[in-house]
C-alpha cells in the first residue's frame, strides 16, 4: 500500500543548517532505503542529500556502481538528480564598464520514484540565486566568497528538494485519510434468517366494479 511505501519520507525535512523537522515522526522498520543518484560525477549535492536524509531518520542506500541490479537485491526508493547547472550573471558595472556585482545561480532538475518504480514526484525544477560584490582589485577574495556562497546554495538546494518531496507525501496521505471507509456489514448468524427485503408493492386502490 502506498501509505507504507511513503512513510519513510514523512521525516524529510532538515535537522541541521537552520532547517528543522516540522514534526517528530517515527519511521517503521520495513521502510525501504532511499538511493540518491546524479548524472553529475562526484556530485557534492548527492553528499548533502544523503547526509540530510540520515539526519531526518531515513535509511540511505549505497551509491550505484553502474552494474545492473540482481533479482535478489532489495528494492529501494530512488531520488534522481537529472541536471545541475551553475551560472554567474553580472548585474552591476562600475564607471569603467567593469562588472562588479554578480548573481550566482544554481538550478537542478529531479524526480522521485517509489520502490515499486512508480513516480511519486514528477520532474521538477528548483532554482536558487545569491548576489555578491566582486571588485576588480580583489579577485582572490571574490573567489573565496563565491565558493562559500556555492556551498550555501548546495545546502539550501538539498533542503528545497526534500521539502518538495515531503509536501507531496503529506498531500498524498491527507487525500488517503479524507476517503471515507465504510464498515463491513456483519454476516447473519447460523439459523438466523437474513433481513427480508422491504416490500415495495403498491397497494391496489381501484374501487370494485358494481
């Protein structure tokens, strides 16, 4: 049932870096592990996501080695990072026409699939940005500042991805809870006649012929 498959994701909010769990939730023992996969080799975002998943109490599967999975390997949920893109856009120039303020931009595309292969979160795009000042006279200091901003954007990106997955899970469970469940009718005991169907015959009110 989808409720059991999704329960592992109910704690997918961050416990560190300024982000905290909205609810303290217990995960069942049979929750499937989550595997994080990226098309970018040695992706630092994957490392951030794996760490945040563990902090949230989820079980993280080992990274894929590229080999085809065997039939006896346990099933697992899969968080696919389909794309990671960085951009550095100048947004202000000095009197000499030199760029001195930039916008560092970071965009990713991801999907999330359940252990049975069903797509829980379809392809989504997350975009983040940070502005910083880059004086032409202090290029070395600017490079260090840009690296610090990039680390912050990765942490925020991991938080944004997990929050989106969490919101989908909560909405799914809310829809399931809203569906009314009719209680089953008790079967009649042995020897007890079943309830007779109501008499729907219309009585004859025609007066007799003289």
